[in-house]
């Protein structure tokens, strides 16, 4: 343990399993206090209990990401538990894959709401809380960096067949990341995004068919999906002070999928 996140308060959405769970565990290993958000209460509570049992600090939150009310409630959970927030990771997501001619309005709306509106709403709540403090700190000459780490994907960078809803949301997150980096840089709020590729409950169905899996994995320079634990260190880096001079960037942690 190097304590790169010592005493930092980190919110991670969609943290009950997969990449989100790996992120909160990696954050705690680096000294962070975490808010484990997941709409699956059992998963969120299990993650929280595991962290506490191992000596870490964690609280659970069950808000369904995608509305302003949910985002503000999530922020209150963090403030009530710890009094402050230093890092927000917008990780929550769903898939509703369908070719455009078969995609329903609900399938479009639900993916856009969770990924794109959820990222916007959670970040908006955090930024509204941070701005007054950041301005005061800037005037006093003692700046403090705060971090937003968004999650995009290869679909958000190069598109993907059957994912017009998901690709649009993830491409939108790239736009949010770069816009906010420009808006918030003078307040020492760093905004970056990671495009991961890991084998999780959400991606496992994509490789269940042997022929489809072979074709899909051939797109990776390393020939495989990563494990969530291989993705998490990149989030630690972007959440830590080591990345204070990095903002507006998209980091692909994808085994060479997007080159």
C-alpha cells in the first residue's frame, strides 16, 4: 500500500460488481474512503461489508443513476458519511443492444439516461458543491485538486454494430469530459475518462458463442479481454495527485482494442 489516495473520499457509481467493484477495492487499498453506489442493494451491501471487514471505510448507496434527484441524494450520502468528496467516478452503465431498425424507444432512452444523463447529473451535483470551495482556495493560493473520472468505451470512440444507443451515450461522455476539463481547469478540477475493455457480467454474453468470441478477440492486440483488476489501477492514477497535470484526456485501457 502506497496510500496514494490517503483520506480522499471517492464516489464510484455502479460499484457492486465488475469494474466498479475493482475500482472501489483498489481505492480502499490506497487509503481512500468510498461510497459504493449500485442499484442492486445486495451487491452494494456485500461490497461495503467486505471492505469494512478488511479494515477499510465504505458506505453503500442504492440510487438508480440517471436523474438529478438521484445524483443529489448520492452526494448527500457521501457528505453525511464523510463530510467531503474528492473524487467522482461515473461508472454506472447498462446495455440494451439492438440493431437500429429493431431498437425500441425505451431501449434508446434507458441507455442514454443511465450513461449520459447519469454522468452529467452526478458530475453537476459534485461540481456545484466544489465550485465555492475551489474559488476560495484559489484566492488563498492553496489550490486543491479534485477529480472526475468518466467511463467511456471503444464504442464511444469508433462505434459498434448494434450499439447506436450505447455508442451515442459513450461518445457524448467524451464530449462532456473535454468540455468540463476546459470549464473547470482554473478551479483545479481535473476531468478525464477511461475507455476500458474487461470481461464482466455485462460483456460475458458477447463471448459465449465460440465463433463470435474468436472474431471479437481478434480485434484486441493482446488477444483477450482484461480482468477488472487490470483496469482499476488506471482509475487510481487519475484519482491521485500523480495526475494533477492531466485533464481532458481519454485513456484506453483495452488491451490494444483501439489503436
